[in-house]
């Protein structure tokens, strides 16, 4: 597959899909409490996406990467789980940190976004990891403009995250997105400035750094479900994800909504 450049109609479709994906996270927030199960959250999300929003849940039965079909409508990754955790019947505990990753399809266009949620009161260390990972994502987003390189995004994220004493997962990356869930290019969350693909107006892709409190290495989870990924050293891992559009002058984040966290000051000062 090659990079797709969105025209006005594609951009309009991506704006709608992006906002709807973010609004699923807004809707789920009050349900993410101690005692709730990720299966309950999956069900709520599925019904909201399909019945209220008129969307398709992109993860359900997704086989990307030659994997076996993904069995649920959302991904829920807890604590040392890095990504692609499958919802189950285990109750969330106070102090857990949970990534919920939502991808909707609306009128053929994909919107992909994830956030970290603190279950009840989390530790200082867990809160710091979630906050730094959120900032790391925005350091990457801030680099987006025509003529910049993908390597600029990866470098900004890596510099910041490692500067805070954390590590960047290498095996999973952001991705082009549009009428396909995972399109080219790959958007690495580490790298060197001025390297890799040049950004062009009309590109849409995700930035979704996975940041570990300990070492960067990952492995398949003990569930052996073909999807769940965990940190090798069992340290906590966090991830945030936005879908962005390259505009003539910079970027537009397509997965913003009323209930999301504030944009960091260093990124909000966009002209
Ligand atoms: N939403 C994930 C991403 O950000 C992909 C999940 S694939 C699934 O790319 F099948 F696990 F849902
Ligand atoms: Co994604
Ligand atoms: Co996602």
C-alpha cells in the first residue's frame, strides 16, 4: 500500500471519524472505575459506536499484520501491558492505569485515538508516566508540517521521553490512516531529525507513542492470545494516540473532543 493524500472530501470524512472516536473515550470515562471490567467497557463502547454514532468498531475481527481476528471492539491495556490488550472479565483495581484505544469507521473513514485513564487514585509514579507520555505525544505532533520529516517526529518524542528517564517501545508505531486502518507510512516514535519520509499536505497519520517506565523491551503477554503485548521487565507502560492531518501551515489534530485533557501549553501556543 502507498501513502494516500486526502482531498477536501477525504479531510471532511476524517474530521468526522476522528471526532467520533474521541467522543467514545469521553463517553467511557465515567465507567472506568474500580470494580468495572474491561468487558463491560468494551460492551458500552460497542453499543455507543454502533447504535448511537452509527459507526463500525474497526478492531472487531481485524486481522491486520496476519494476526488472528481481534475478538473485541476496543483495546484495553492495563499497567505493564503495552498495547492490544483484549477486554476480559477481571475487575479493574484502584491504582491501575488503563489505556483505552478506540478506532471507529464512519462512512468508510477511520478515526483512531487512545487515552490513559487512572482507576481511582494512582501512584505518583504511574501518574507521572501517563503525563509524560501525553506530553511526548504532543512533542511529536508539534513537529508536523509540510516539509518536515517523519524522523523529526520520532526524534522529538524520543528526546523528551528518554530525557525524563523513560524508554520508547520500538516494535509498534503510528501509521497512515484513511479508508484503511493501517496505511503507509509507519510513524516511528524514535529516530533522527531530517530522516525518512517528507510530510506533505493532505497526509493523515497517527502518533501513538508507547513509553515504558523501565526498559524498552517487550514480549507477548502470558495470555498467549496472539495480541496482548507486555513489557519484558514488567514495568508500567503508557500510551496516548491522536490522528493528525498535515495542513498547508502545520497540523490539525482530528481526534479532539470536549472531554479530552487540555493541550499542553508548549503545543497550545500554535499560531
Ligand atoms: N488501534 C490500534 C492502533 O492504534 C490498533 C489495534 S488493532 C486491534 O493502531 F486489532 F488490536 F484492534
Ligand atoms: Co493507531
Ligand atoms: Co489506536
